[in-house]
């Protein structure tokens, strides 16, 4: 199982790169669960990582505006990321979600890159009124996405494993596998959750708050990053 560690600037990237997580995720937590970072910061972070880890770029908890999303994906591709993450915050139907993600996939294909498109939904879908997990898989499959992800839109109502029963998460993972996609799980996960996430069958486990000093908008702690990365790699060997 790959570890994904979210950073917000080059200083955090420097701390994280020493621990070599499989994926360094670039986003701006102050703009939401999948908040987009500014191009200048993305460039600085990519320069700092310099190939030590795969790069993921979040482009936001996205509005239902396919043209805007296509342009955002085009901009993100400038940095040659391994993953582009798109949150389906405002899609009200599967068809609307497919329209957004298909636009992203076509933009990636037109640029002839190997970048993976990650379609992200929210474990707290009942409270947030967003698409439920099985529909996220349906969107990803119909649109040609590579990975489906569950995160949490609200960060003050518990973590993903508190919000959704294991049976639903296992069903989500199984359905994604049947449709040829990888699975990422995130949303206020802790070190203690790593074994549970791995047992559910996820390919990627995402962390932000668990590696910060105090809260997801505070600075990153090197020892916490090391602990997360080490524990995820131990799961890979088992």
C-alpha cells in the first residue's frame, strides 16, 4: 500500500522528501478537502521533490463546470504529475460526474501523458449531499479514470473509517477493482488506521493531519511522516 502525504509548500516538501513517501500530494487545505494550490507553489514543491516520490496535484472540490475543469487539468499537466485529483463536490448525478471526469481524461490523453486521473468522492456524502461511493466508481468507470478515492469533505466530523462502515468501504473497493481501477482512501486517517485501510484492500492511504504538529493547517512533523511511511511500507511486505 502506497503512502500519500499532503504538503502545502516547499518547506514541507523538503521535510517530507527526506522520508521518501511513495506519493507527495500537493494541495491547499485552506481551500477545502481537495483545495488547489497556486502554480508558483506547485513549481517550488516539484523542484524540491525532484523525482524522489511520485507527485499528485489536487485541482479542487470542483464546481460543475467542465470547461473550467479541463483548463485546470491542462494547467496541472504543465508540472508532469503522476496523478491529478478531482473532487466531485457539485455533481448531482452520475451523468454530471462523468461529464467532468471525461473532460479531464480527454485532456490528459490529448497531451499524451501517463498522468493518472483520480476521481474523488466523499465518505460523508449523506451530510454533504454529494454522490455516494458506488456512484463515484460508476463515474470513474464510464469516464475512463484510473483511480477512485474517498476522502471527507468536512474535517471535524471524524475520519473516514468512523463515518463509513467497513462493509461499505470493502464494497467500494471491490466494485472499483471489478471496473479496473485502483483505490485510494483518505480523510483524517491516523497511523492506527493503516492496518485497517490495508485490510480493506486500498492501494493508497492518504494523510495530512496525522503528520502535522497540530491540525491539518499546521506545519509537518518529520517524525510523524517517518512513522506513517514506515508503517505503510511494512504492510507492503506482509
